[in-house]
């Protein structure tokens, strides 16, 4: 079958064991070098250890000073299903996903046909030499690598050979593109936290593969990497680790969570860093507790209990967990208890696509709960903001005495991002309105839900306050200012009016949007979260086509007057988001009904991070119709 | 099964459930002042809104008595409850204690969060059979599994009262009620469930036996981890017919005590009438003791298998047994497992925010 197919056209001839040199000779002739501006995709099976290889490549490039981003497109599965990892190198510093990949590395025979098809014209197709290619394209450069053979040489244990195989492609691609092996070694040191043994054994494979490639491959493609200085002083980190660090520097005292993709690594990072950073030197005791709860109901229940008792308490979850937390979120809102809920969004509804990105929980988080509920929501747009909002969320939760949502997503949370180093929180912690024993004694009691200061926020006492006047009975049922059960119509209405006042206070306290107003621009773009790099790049692409666009990056709900002003200043506003219902667009229209007509959805949701190309095309298309 | 019968229901105020164990009189101060100088009124709550004669009100007053007599500072107690008639009751005792009336079936998680944030406080939870046996069964089991230090009272009446008389999961199979009809399913025995989840303090009592309730409460308040008290507490409105196993008359006629025991506070001498070898002591978390009278055939609560056998037999034969079913003081509680020293909630910025240098170190490692 293979022979019949390949024999039909001479140019597409592929022998079962192609000689690499012969193969390279068949490839298109080289042209001008393309340096630091392309994408590499590794197509592997999940659970095979390719994550390590990809992380190492990414960090090695980063350490060479080249702006890079990595996107992991992985299945909801433990082992054996297709997974792709794309590294984008961008000398201009654009970090969004790209739709094309110039360098395809294929170790998974199951996806070889589509991977072959999806390689950009003129690109590189590197593959394990035991994978059979039925057809060949004349516009690609082929490199077959004896992955299995090299793995066999380096690893006696057949079970470990797949892991070793991944290091083979690291060595081969390093040689082909000019990635510095010393930086590969440094990346391995980072990955294995300085443990020399795994670094050495992996490095051995990398060096052998690089040497093999140097000897056996003739480079015909134009792709090269060269050292730059664009990552100096930068860090590379994922958003979930950033969030965990932010929470730790924000003084998190209690964490309860339930395992769920893509939020699990946030809890993992808390478990990794808390023991290093938060042991009381006086007692050697932890100043925190992390509990893996029995489900998300209990996770938020515990957080609400801990927040009520005065600890800075948080949970991290994703969409399905948010659904289960609706009950306690409503209680937290009504009983006015500080809590921080990280929602690392994945694709819903229902189980949805658990390993794919979405911004589909905007409305769910904002209005979660039955009855009239609404919650302040933080919208971090970078790993830097994951850290900042990580600590700031506690200040807001304790100041406002209410659950605060932080909406991250799978792309931001689980992928590696370049960032400026995180700044130490300069503001002292805001522990909110808490009465001490002396203060309670002096007032001879207090009214928990009385609006003393006119901002809708009452003063609270914490269990353990031993004043005989400090205690009150917290409940989710109707209550008056003194926290007494009440079914009176006026008590109910007064309480809800005060909660509405409190929400206005929240509006003032939440981080304002970041606005880049372009003089004379007719159109404005609104976005939030992980789409920021794609929007930034799209603006440049639009500008190249003569369309200049202002940009408002929303960082929190509820929206404030900045939004109103931005809407007023533009004729057409495109709301870029990754969900199917244009959720933020709907909220903006509600925020300013008079501007509803000029606020347009530019939403897309297929589980993959948005690209600048899509945003540009969408806006261009809508602009031609206006 | 041999059981120890005790016909006397009305208590005389002594701590021992057996008249042969003499306990020091608590609060032996002037004019009803207890060891911390409070009078009983300092432990009062709001006036109850439950039905007249509700078993829950009786339990509330035993809680007041136990805490008053133990000399517990009301401010050191934190009350928890779920949703239901039982869960309203924390408002009716100890107003000087903080309280949290949580969600239906969710008392355990809220209590766990609060008592992890401040593990030096004493948790006292009141739940019901619907709250614990149905909607909250999962959290109940997991609370026990983690062994949070708290008293977990189930005011068990076999029906949903606030929603007008549906069967709960603890109602007996074959029982008939005017509103709910016939119950086709066997009950979940919450004591048996608690032992299965490795609870180290499991007792069943009867709201009509205040003496036993008070003694068990005192021991439970002194226990190291989760102490489960399943107290049959008749619902006078929906489930108090003579043929109901959750009624007052049934309880009075059928209450079979499986053992006799007394409670001795720490730093008090045990005065025992009977000879050496007739009692067994179990020391509790705070140094106080449970003194068990060894009688022929009485249940030894340190024997887990015996407790499970006893409960299984009672379940199968619809017997009403009360007493201390199981005690194990070995398991560390949650705060011990987590090595908590000072309350997490007491830490301020100096202990909560790591140093500037530590962040710089992490940042430089991220290159």
C-alpha cells in the first residue's frame, strides 16, 4: 500500500527507513534566514513526558533572550492521547498563540496526517523515523530522526524509553535551529530544581541527539534562533503559581480546595511554597492550613467558616466547582463574610472541555447565587496581575466583607508566560472593619449589620473576641441590623438597600481598567484576561491596515465611570472575549444601555487561546459592514 | 444482648448516671456562681420558638447546664448548626457565644473552617437527622474522618418538622405517619455510620433523660476530636405517637442503657463507692475522665467491634439503646494533625506576609 502510494510520484518517495541525508536533499532550497520569528509545535502523546521536553525548550529560548510563549493543547486524559505544545518565538515580543506553526515535530503517529497538513508552507517537518508518511509535500523540509533507536541506546528500561525519546527531539531541534545546549542544561537545572542526576542523564541524551543531527542532517530550512537581550530581567512563570505566590504574600491563612483541572496547579503551588515561606519562627508552626476538601461545596463552606473566624481564606476551582459553590457564595454574600474564590476558567457548560480555555464564567461568577446576588470580580490580564490580585483580593474581601472572585483561565493559569518580576506589595494589609474586645466593651455591644460609616459596610467581631458583648449569630436567613432573625418587610428591604450601597463602595475600590486612548480613533476594543497579548498584537495588525483602535482592558467588575467614558469616546466598540454568549458584551450593554447599539461582540470560543489574526479579521469584517 | 436497665428518667442534678458514683458538686460557690464566676443565666439564650414540649428545647437546657457546670467561658464556645428545627436551637442557648447558622447539611464544613482558623475555640454543633442523615451525610462523614475537635449533636426525631412531617433517613422501616404515609426504607444509623468513619466518641441518648445527656455533653466537650451525640429528641407535632420509636412514650418505655458512667472534671478527685476493679477510667483531652462502671454484660465502649455488633443488633431489632457506644482517645485531632499552635486567625501582617527578600529570591529563580 505504502509503496503503491509513494511510487506514484517520484518526488514524494519515502522509503520505510529513509536516510536522513537523502531526505534533506529532496527538500526545497534554502532562502533568506528567518530568525526568532516562528512557531514550533511538538505533537506527542500525553503522559509520555513531553511536557518536560517542551518546558525545557521554552526556557532555553527564554534564556537566550528571545521573547517566547508556550501553549499546551492537551487532552482530558492521563496517558496516550494526542497532545500538542506550541512555542512561539517573537522577536517583536508578541506572546499570543499563532494559528500557524512553521516547525512541526511529530512523535505521535496517530496525528501525523493532520500535523503534516497543518505545517505552514516552507516549514519544517521533523518526525520520528518509525512514523510512516504516506504522502509528502513539496513545500516542506523533512528531517527523520531515529528517536526509538537513540532511546534504546540510552535507556535500558523500556518503560523509561518514551521519556528519553522526548529528549531526543530536544537535542535534534536544538542542533537544527541553533539553540544553545548550555541554555538547555540551565533549563534542565531549573526544571529538576538543581538535582544534577536527572539533569545529567537528560543532557546526555540531548547531546547525543544534537551530535547525531550535526552529523546526519543537512539543514535546508531557513529557520534560526539567535541570541537577543529581550528577556533580561524578566521571569517566566505560569499564572497559577503567580496566583499562589500572590495569595501567600497576601497572607492567606486558610485554603480549602477540591482537585479540578485547570485549578489544581494553583493549590499545588500553594502546597509547594507555603511550607517554605510561612512557618512562624517563634513556634516553628505553620501560619496556614491547606485542606483538600471532599467536594467544592465543602471547600467553600470551609473557606466561609475560616473567613468568618478571621483568617484570610481562599479556594481555587473551575466552572463545575463554581456551580457547586453557588450555595455558599450566596450565603457569603448575604451573611457578609470575606472569601476569595479563584476560578481558573475552562470550557463549559457541564463537563465541557476540561483541558481547554474559555472565558465563559463571567456572568456566572458576577451573579452567582439565587435571589439578588452580585459579587466583585477581579480579572487578571497577566501573570503579573495574577500575583497582584492574589494579594489584593484579600484586602478587598476583608474590606468589603464579601466573597471576591478572581477569574483567571487555563491559558493564563497553566501556561508559561514571560513577565516582569513581581513587585512586593507596598500597601499594608487592609484587614477591614474588625472591632477589638476593648472597642466592643466601650460601645457595650454593637450592631453587626449597621451602616455606621455610610459605605454600606458594617463592623464585625471575630469569634475568640472575649467581650461578653461581642458575639452575634450569623445566619443566612433574614436579619436586622443587630443580626437578629427578622421577617419584617422593612428590615429586609433596609438590609438589601445597604448591600446595594456596599456594592457601590466596591465599584470604587476595585482596580480600574487600563485604558490606551488613541487620539482620533473611531473604534475601541474592550477585553480582559488572557486575551490581552492577542489584542495588543491585533491592534498593531489593524494599524498596519490603517485602522487605529483604542483599548480598554477591564480588570474588575462592577464597572466604573471609566467604562462609561470609554464608550462615549468611540463610535464602535468591539468586545473581545472567549465565550459563545458574548457575556461581557452583554454586561457592558447593561452598564450603559444608551451605548448598547455601538457595543459589538467580537467573541470566539473553540477551546483554544484567541489569536491576533482572528481578532483582526473579525474586526475588519465587522468594520466593512458598518 | 444484655443491657443495664435504669427506670429513672428524671435527673436529680448529679453528674453520674449511676447513683453509686459520687461526683463533686459543680459550681459550689455562693448563690449559684460557677468556677469562673458566672451564674446560669449567663448561659441563657433567646426564648425558643420551637413547639411546646419539643425535645430540642430539653437538649438546649442540658447544654446550658453542662457548660455552666463545667465552668466553660461562653465566649470560648462557638455554636454551629445547619438548617431545620434543630439548627434553629443554638439561638436558644448561650447568647454570649458566637454562632453560625449555616446551610442545610453544611454545618461540618463551616465548623471546620472556623475551627481551623481558630482551633483554640470549642465547637458545639447542633444538627438534625435530615441535616446530618440526608443532605449532610457526606460532610458528616468527612468531618469525622478528619477528627475536628467539636461536639456534634444530632437532635434526631425521624421527621422533617419545618416542612411539615416528611420521613427522614433515620425513620424506622414500616413506620406510618399521617402526612407521609408508610416509610419503605430502613433507617441510617448515624452512630454506626460515625464509628465506620472512625469517630472516637459516639453516644446515643434520649432527650427525656437529661441526666445522661448532661453527662455525655460534659464528656464530649472534654473530648479530643469529633464527639457525636445522637440524641433521640421527639417531635411533639409530627412524630410523637406512642407507636413511633422516636416518641417520648416509646423512649421512656424502651430506653435500654448499655452502660453506666460518670464524668469527672480535671483536677477533681474521683470519689467512688465501689471496690477496686469495678470501674474503668478513660482520660479525656483536658485531663478530665469518664468513669465507667463495670457490670456483668454492660457494654465496654472501648471495644469498637462490640459497639458495631450492639448497634447492628439494635438496628435489626428496632431496639432503643442509649449510652456511650464507643470511645477512642488515641486519634489526633485536625489541629494536631496540622501542627497548629497559635490560631491562624490571630496572625497579623508581620507573620502573614513573607519578607521582601524572599520574594526577590523566588523571582530571581524564575529566570
